[in-house]
């Protein structure tokens, strides 16, 4: 955030964040190769409260333009800013002369911004003001929305004219964890292993998208969707990894991106001709957190057998299958990465062991 670019606009943004204004706010006007607009509260009472709290314009600076990733308040003319704002998808210098003054920029996560659902200009702003999210959820259920916004990295003085590149806001409602739990001593077992799924989804000819470095293991996004707008493929779906040797499983980490699954089963077998066995009876913990650098929803599931003396036999797996029954969002289930972890080898904890 940059109060030095737009002190009045930046101050209003901080006020809105502190008031929890952005929770469940929809991107209601999104135009391909132009911008994504948001900022009408989903609660009509809150929208009415701010509707007449109009801001004076900030001066337009010659040194700051509406470039890709820059955020400006929307206006309907001079001295008309309230709560609506937009993120530029591309450089839009023509907006500068029209009085649109950026107050912030996206410093991480423009790939997420680019995926905002392109609704065009179909929703009625008047009806959003009057009916809130009830109208949008009924008539436009696929709109991208904000979970919530927090100030991270320490708040600066709102009127500080110093450069504030370290101030930024991140959408999340769950704890942020950037490292794996230190209490679990394990090594990655799934990297480089073949992966497959029941549906191709929206990602081209391969059944899963693979890492450019390690072939075939599940990394860099699979989605059970009919098209790039995220329309889900109905029904139950699965993704499986072949570890190519029998290993003992300690933990499975699922990065759901943002389209996560609320009802799923993890299964295991030691041979492709055997029946699948649920791992749920051995589950001891399931921690959900936000991957800080991507704002993804991640779940880390740890396992411990009921009979510790027979631990290795109970937890042996070669094939791991994630069976997904019910998506939690309107976009279908999406997986960015699926990791299988096993006990540490003799060289020490956390050393990556390429077993494939």
C-alpha cells in the first residue's frame, strides 16, 4: 500500500479493512484484459452506511500510473470515491488522466488475480446495493469473492509519506503456516512418481499437470472442471499417485489451491491388483492452513497405526488415492500439489529422497 501515492484513498482502505468490510465481497465487474472491480458490501446495511461517505480526490501523480497489478478507487466523476476499487489486469495509462489514482499494488499473487471469474458487466450495481450477496449468490453464483482481508507485515502510520512496499493485504480465514510441522520427522516420497486421475478436467490432453522438473508427479494444478471458468464436472472424482515402491506413509499434504474439497477419503494399497484400503482409521491429525506465498488452502494429514508394534506393515503403501466426494466451492475441486511423506532415512530428517 502507498499512502504517498494516494493518502486519502489509502486511509479509506485501512478503515475498510479494520471494519472487516471486505469479507465475502464479490468481484462484480470483471472485464478481460482490463480490470476487476469490487467494493460493494454484501450486507445492504453496510453498503448503505458507506454509500454517502464520499472522499475528496487525491492528486494524480505523473510518476504513478494504472499499471498491471495496481489498485485504484473507482469513481463516477470528481470527488466521488466511496468503497469501490479495481485491480488492473494490464497497463491502463488512459485512466490516469481520468483521475483514477492508484493507492496500492499487488506485490505477490497476480496469477490468482488473473483467475478472477470474468463476469463482464452483467450484475446490477443498484441491486447489489439493495439486496447484497443474496442477489449475487442467486443470479451469479460463480463470482469470485474475497474470504477476508488482513493487514500483514505491520501497519504503518496512515499518513506516512515514506514508501510502504512492505504493507500489503492477504485474503485468508485460516492460520498461515509456511513450514511443515517440526514434530514429524519424514522425507518426501512422491516426487517424480506417476500420477493419474479419472477425468482430464480443463487442463489439456494429460490426465494431470506435471512438474517441468520431475515428470508425472502431481504438481502445478489439476482441476475437475469443464472449462477454464471453473464449471465443475459433476460426480465423485479421484487422483492417484504410484510411488513405484512400497513405503511406510507418515503424512499426506494436499494443496487444494482455493477450490478445496469438504468430503474426501484417502486410500492406500500395496499392489495395483489389490482393493483400496481407507487410511482414515489411522489418521491422528488434520491441520488446515494457508500457504502464505500463494494464499492456497492446504491440509496436512498425519497417520499413526493403532498397533505400534506392527506399524510398518499397517502403513505400507505403493499407491495412494485421493477420492473426492463433494467440492466446497462452486468451481469444482482443484489440486495444486499432492505430497506423500514417509519416515526419515538414515541421512537425516527432511532430506528429499527421490524414490521413483
